[in-house]
C-alpha cells in the first residue's frame, strides 16, 4: 500500500478539526448553562476576571474557556489589551436570548453520547433505540435547535406558501400539530392565528407536560391544547390543516402516520410536511448540512424508527422524491414543494 503523505495529512487535519469540535461542543454547552456568553456580552471588552465575576463562576476555568472559544471563533480576542468580546453576529448566535441560541444544538450529540454503549449494541444487532429512552438533553436541544427556524419562517413564509391556508387560519380553522415535542411550532400557530383551534399531539408524555407549561407561561393555554397521542392514532377529524415538523422520518411507520393524517383531514384540508433539507441522491448531500443530518439520523432518527414496526427508517435525508412517493402511497394526490430553507424542505400535500 502506497500512502500519499499530503492526502493523509489532509485527512488527519480533518480529525484534528472534528476532535476539537467535540470539545467545543462541551465548552459551548457549559457556557450556555452558566451564562458565560451573556456575561461576556454584558461587560465586554473584558478579561477573564470580569467575565467570571459577572457570571459568578471560577476565574481560572473562565480563562481557559475563553481561550477555547476564541480559538474556535466563537468569541473575539484582542491581543493588544488581552480582552475578549463578541461581534454582533457572535452575540446573536450565542448570547442573545431572542437569538439563535446555537450552543444548545450541541446538546443533541452530547445526549446521544450518554447512551453510546447501548446505541452501539443496537447498531450491531439491528435493534432500535427509542426517542423516549434518550437522555433528556436531547429533548431540550432539539427544541432549541429547531425553534429559531420556526420563529423565522413558519408564519412569515411557510404558511403563506400554502395556497389559501393563511386566510383559513385567520378566519378560524382546526389545526393539528403531530409530533409537536415541547410545542414550539404549535404555540407559534396559536399565537399568530387566535381564531383557530390548535392542538398538539406527541406520544412522549414528558414533552406534552412541558408543552402545556410553555402554553401557560405564554398565556395561550386557553387557545391551544396538548394531548398524548401517536401519529398513527391521534384523535379528531375534519382538520383544515395537519402539520408535521421534522418528525415524519423518525417514525417507525411513516406511511401509516401519513395515511392517518389523510383520514383526519377535511376533504379540502392540507398536510404541511416540513422535513430536513436533502437532495434525492447521496452525492447531493455530501456537504456540512448533510453531514449534520446524517450524523443525527444515524444515532437518533434511524434508531428510533427501528424501535417499532415496521421499522421503516426513512432517515433524516430521505429527500423530496421519496417523501412525495410515500405521500402518494398514503392517498395524497397533489404534492408539491411549497418552499425551502437551507435546513428544511416544506411540502404541501392535499387529498
């Protein structure tokens, strides 16, 4: 075997980046939990002592943490005076409570790592590992990762991209949000369309409890409700809109779920399906977004889908063609891509 030294060094460089990123993940979550990004934002430009005092944590740890963050490009270091600060972009992504809260995304791989041994054995045997068995960090991380995208797009662009749906929601429609998790998307719909009746369903009872708390905190508990129910058996019929956000591919039986959605819709109802963005070919997805979604899919999405019958395991990178084919098999006669973002495909399916 002849090894090309330049190519080998390039590959090893990738490992250095990825191993560093894994430690960056730990540091970002610690910083998020301790409020270190917010503390830096409050006192910047500042040295470790000022940030530590603002956050109420140990200075020596903060010095090392700030150095890690600067090396990763998450904070900015000024060697002229030895201080750290955040650019406006860094602040929006990491420190602003109304911003992206991107550090929370690292909770997702960290949560899967808690069950590494069990997931490894499931990998070996072809068994599943269900969503509810994951560490609770996963539920928090998933909600905080997806919510900024829903805030930015759901009401402003996704709903308007569905012909006739926005007017119906404003007038008062019956809406079901399936696989709602902590209810971010459900609450956004209820808040934007007060005349509509919105209910969120999820099989995971702790998530439904959290969603109910969020609704009460937002003063929306009289306009939205949450119930424990699976995608294949949620109650109700005659819905004007049924939505599934970033969840269909996780389900053991996505075809059965889509059929039940079809049955639950009114004759002129609309199925809003939002899925991770993906091309139809593997080579279309060999990029940073594809790597993120394939990675999460391997240890979370496919693992959960294989935990029940028939264990379809669509995966997070199913692509539009496969999704449209499944929806057609479920009884939908019109399926189109309504819109998209760099992270999502938004499909409009009708009976």
